[in-house]
């Protein structure tokens, strides 16, 4: 009789993408790996437990948030060398993308151990798909820095980006971000996605001022994924022409200086 038991995955670190909101978005392959794992490293074990309860998963969960990740590395390397299948998950989406995980992946790779990914949902690509901005690509900026100087410098750089820019922001700093976008790129359309794939998903498109009017005076909950419209071709052409005029003027001035 044919054996229906699934073959055990090879020992190694498995970077597993998890739902960004709706728990039904887990992939079949992700469930297979999670069931086969000897342990699962989780950003917040309480959040991952909700997923485990939904799909009747019974695997030991080990806390591996950003303050604990480095301390877990030697333990995980020893487990994998001993033959364990170790899965790595974060609260939502892909580990290592504005979430813990990169240190663990890098350590396993340096140690010559197997590292592979089981792709899953991504808030960044989901928001880009919903924004409707025509583009050949996008720039993922994640969370902006908190210090004022570094934050201002980053916004200045992003204002010059020719592609759509994807940001993550917490509900506590969202209105502050809209105020900053009003200063740095007031004419751009901003696509805002809140609580993606959840029951109370909210999608809005507008200028920073329009969005400020929509969100001011109301309770704001849930993390935001934001897509900033790229600079228009007309604006880029105008900047290029202006730069060309300056260059020609400088050249003519130099020529005159050479003749005197």
C-alpha cells in the first residue's frame, strides 16, 4: 500500500510568510512546514498562537522579537545542526521586512546551514496593487526614522524618488506623517491602506491635506501602509530642463571668463 505520510523537510531554517490580517490567507505550504517544524520562532507568541489555534497547530513556540533575536541565534544553530526543522514567523507578512528575522537568516547562512523561504502575503505589494499608480517598480522605505533631523532628510530624499514610495506607519504618528507630506510633497496623491485584508479594511486616496481632513478628529487604530504617487513626468521634465539651463548658463559664464 502506498505510504501517504509526507516526507519530513530537511533540517534548516524556514522563513515563513503569515497573513497580514485575514487568517485565511495562509498558504498550504506554510501550514505544511509549520506542522512539520520542531519549533517555531515567533515575534509575539500570543499573536502567532491565534494562527495556531485557527489551524490546530501544536508546535512549541519560542519568542524571537527584535530584542531577543540575537540571543536566540546560538540555540537555533545548535538545533538545526542536531537535525531540527526550525520555522521563523513574525506577527504578519514576511520576516525580515521591517520585522525581526534578518539576523537569524544571516547567522544561519554564515554557518552554512540550510535557509529557505515559504513566501506569503506582503502589505507592501498588496498596497501597491490597490493604489493603481502605473509603474515599472516601487521603492520600499518601510518605517521612517524617529529623530527629527534624520526623518526630515529621509523625506527630502523620498520626495525626489521617481517611483511610487511605500511606507509603513503606526496610528500614533500617522497624522504627523500627513503633516510632513503636506510640507514635502503637497501636490502628490497619497494612497492609504489601513487594516489590510481585515473586516474593517479602509482604503483612501487623496492629497495630504485631503487625508488630514478625513482623519483629523477621529480615533485612529491599526497600522497603515502608504503609497506615495511618483512625481509626474512633467515635473521631472521641468526639473531636467531647469538643470540643463543652469548647466548651459554655467558653461557660457565659464567661456566668457576664458575670453577675458
